[in-house]
């Protein structure tokens, strides 16, 4: 019964989100849109039955947030904590309802296999940062089971090398392994599983900002990876030799 009630609540909340994006968002300023998105994300987490605990504060200014990736809930954790614009894999754009919601909320979609698309997204991110927005990504590019980290891909760290931009690594942790969205689990199956959980909690650990002074994107990605690994006390498993979505170096 708990699962059914939560699923009904989630459905109603998503419909409300669709109405807000279609009717209210176009009338609001950027600042008010951000606050409304935070409110909606917080409401979604409550209807899922999740308690969110945030440690630390996001610094003011042009900020690139990089976080580990465990669940489809991850973007909503961050959005509930502070206004943020994400980059997501292009497949999400075609998901029913969720893809439309993400697009209308300002998500930037990327085809990582195409180097030109990575360059396009990097350019868009740079523009958003110049406008004073917080932009975020999950540099592992895919989810883990929440007990270890995958290597951080370096391509979009390039945007944090611009003057005035700071990179803030963030660690995400769930208190129940069933929150992870891994292997061949379908989206509907994951929602069904999470909706039946009791006492689900997610912790968001905001680590100190890293300035890129004197660093290249690979060094910045490595420091960010180390920061998330340290705050979560998790090892990085390096089992893939190539970073296929990296941008070419200067002069190449």
C-alpha cells in the first residue's frame, strides 16, 4: 500500500511539474525559475520517501559542480540543494515525460561519442557560467552501485579552466543499496523498487572549491576525483583504459 500511495503521489507531482514548466516558467525570471525548480525537486524527494541531508554550502560565483553518479535520483538531490543546470546523455531526451521535463528545465544533452558534440556542450556550459549560473555534471558518465567510483572523464572539466570559475566536487551517498540504478535495471523497475523503501536517506557532501590556477583539465579532474573519493571513503576502480569522450589537447 505504501508503494502504491507513493507512486500516485509521484505521478501527481510530475503532472504538476509539467504544468509549471508549460505555464509558469515562461513568466518567471531566471532567479525565480531556479527557486521554483528547487522547490519542485524537494517535493519529489518527499513523495519518493527520501530524506535529504546536505553537508556544507555551495560557494557563490561561477561554479562547476561535479558529482559521483549512483541513481536517477542524483540530479534531483542536487537540484533540491541549490539551483543548477545539468548536462545529461542524449538518450534521456527521448524518455517519456522525464525527457521533456529535463529539456524544459534547461538540461543540456550530449552525445559523448561525438567529439564535436562535447565541444558544443563545453561552449554552452561556458556561456552559462559567464551568466553566473551553476552547472553540473556526472563525470563518471554512468552509474555505479554506490560502493566505489568510476574514473572521472576529463572533457568538460575544460570549462572550469576559465578565469573566475571554481570546480566543486560533491559526494552522493544513499543509505540503502537498492537506490542504485545499475546493470540492466529498467527505469520503471527502479522507481517501483525505490517507492517501496522505508527510511531511505541520501547524503550530499559539498567539498571545498578547487581553483584551476596552473592546472589543466586532467589535473583538475584528478583532484576532483580524489576529493569525492576521500569524502565518501571509496576507491576508484580503473578498469577502462581510454577516455573516449575527451577533447583533443591544444595543438592537436
